[in-house]
C-alpha cells in the first residue's frame, strides 16, 4: 500500500484545455489524472452528435488529449480516468484504440457501460426530481437517460490493470475517489463504521475540489478585488491532491505553473454547486462538510481534513433528455445617436412580423448584451436619460417554438431591415442557426436497477 497517492485534475468540461494536465504529469509527480468531460448539459450536446452519426456520442476531445498525454503518462506510469465516453463509451474506446494503433502504441483501455437506462425507463416511469411532474409528459419524447454511477466500476477496471478507464455518466467526484479506494483498499460497498465513511467522505471532498480543472487553483475566482492577485492565469496549473491512507489531503499544483492554491481559492471551489453542505450526495457516500478544516500552509499548499461521511443513498440520480421544440437567435447592434430607441423600434418590427406571418412560438426572449444579459432582472436598466446617451446597444432575440419551420424562418425576418429599418451599426449575427432544444429530466431510481447492468471490459491488451 502506498504512503500517499497523488491525483491531478484533468478537464473540467468538454473542450477544456489539456496543456495544464501535461504540466501536472511532467512536474507534479502525479500517479493518476481524473478528467471530467461531462458538464450537466453535455449529454444533450452529445445526443445531437449521435443523431448525426451513430458512431459518435462521446466527448471527442479525449482522442487528441490522450495523443498528447500518453507518451508523458507511459514514461511515468501515470493512469488516466475519464467520463468522456458520454453516451457512447465503447465508441470512445474504439476511437482511442484506432488512434493508438496508428502510432504503434499499446495501452490497456477499460470501458465502463451500463449507465444508460433509457430502455428501462418506461417501466420505471420516474417523476421529475424537483417538481414531481409525471413521466408520462415526456415518455414519447425522451431520447436519452443516464444514471450517475459511483466509483465501483472504475475500481474494478483498475484492479484489472487498466491504464486508461473510459466511462459514461459517472458522478464527477467518483472519478477521483476510485483510485483512492483502489490504492488504499478502502471499503466501498457496505462501509458502515464512522472511520470507513469518513475516509470515503474525504475522498469525495478531494474529488469535488479537483473536478473543475483550473477553478480549483484560482481560475474563475470571484472574490472582489482578490482575483487580480492570482498570478499568470495564462499558464495556470490545475490542482493536485496528495492523499494519505486516512484520507487527509494536501491540495497543491505543479511547480512553475500559474494560478494560486490558498484558503480562499480552495474554499470557493469547496462550496461550488453545493446545496446543503451537511449532505452533499454522491452514489458512494454522503459528505458532511460542516466540520471540514482547511489549513493554508503557504506556497500553494492547503491541507484538508475533517470530512464526515454518512451511508450512501438507496437511489441514484439520472439525467434524461427529451425533445422540447426548437430555437433560433439573432443579434445585431445600433450606435449613437438614439441607439436605445433604434433597438426598441427594431424589436417592435420583429414582433409585428411574427404576428403578421402567424409564426407560432412559445417565447420571444429579448436581452441587451452589455446591459442586462449577465444578471437579467437583477440588473436594472439605466435611467431613461442615461439610455438616451448610450454609445451603442446590442440586442439579442431568441425565439422558442414547437414548429421547426418557424425556427428555420426566424432569420429571414431580419435582412430586409438592413436598408429599411432603423440605422444599425454592423451586420446581423446568427441568421441561420436554428437548432433543436432538448429538455432535461432529472429523476431518482433504485440503484439496484442500474448497477445490475453495469459492465467493465478491458478492451485492449
């Protein structure tokens, strides 16, 4: 059993940068990289890919990422865990095998499947998790449904000797908890004593701190004024956790990288997306952060102890996606003088055309980038006299409709206004960008229903 395990943060979302991961491998002494490619809505993006090509449905950045990282990993014995499989883990693994074979590289690649529950969802008919709406409302429109798996299948893959583990929808922090369970032989299923639960809770807290790439080391830091003191964000280092057998963790980053690991940056990430700090739910353990202690040791090092654990929940969360109509959007701008009044007149013209042409729609959303698009109703518009003197006004209109023809035709309402509407300052953006909307259906299902179908396969020698 190792004295400690060092885990480096990988990506925080599909499309994130991987050069900081290379720095963690080269200079951070990591044993594992855990990479989270699936933000909450990423499965909807991957579903649209899969509709165009059945071989897709996975986060395609995983292939170029590992083509860059594998030579560094192989030389240092670093293992890689990711949920980039999305809706098609087998497809992601096949793409990796093909890319590696072209280079003559050999790696043991494990694939975790079984998180997809759509074929069984009709029988389960789970109501909406937050508003209790019945499943019947979306039954015929549902196009994907995936449960959040825990650490067990990843642990099983590592036990089989996998160098790279590709999963579908796995709880973000479970990607980081799994190598700790594997290396320290922590009890996972049936953990009941307080020390057993606390170790799992510490591991979950580590995963929560590392799951968002640079956000755990000073990126996206929102403290008023203090963000200016975060050094060299252009070369940020992603956080690294050095974890002991008891779960105590040192949060740091690779030497010579930008960013900052201190009490404030770690505390901000700790509370990110947390509804109840005393009951942070995961498939493997329920984390209580209320007694957690962060000790700033200086030099980009923060020690974390004191996490408390409670028994894992009986149910797993799933996220489903259903067809919810279409949208189209257009943005264009107006300049002084009378920029605000010109924008208002143009919006009125668009509304008149929608009515004249009887283009049925559920909503026409209007916002003004630079004035109220970031905070919506929490950002009151300037006083009328200030609006009258604005240098420029941008207006963004988004139509939401159940009729694809309406969405496709929305952009055609605008070009004639270039010569026949209020004087504008630059071209229209987004005239031909209609797209299908996918609604999200969160729900809870019995874990036994999901876990019975989970499979781990070592697909590459």
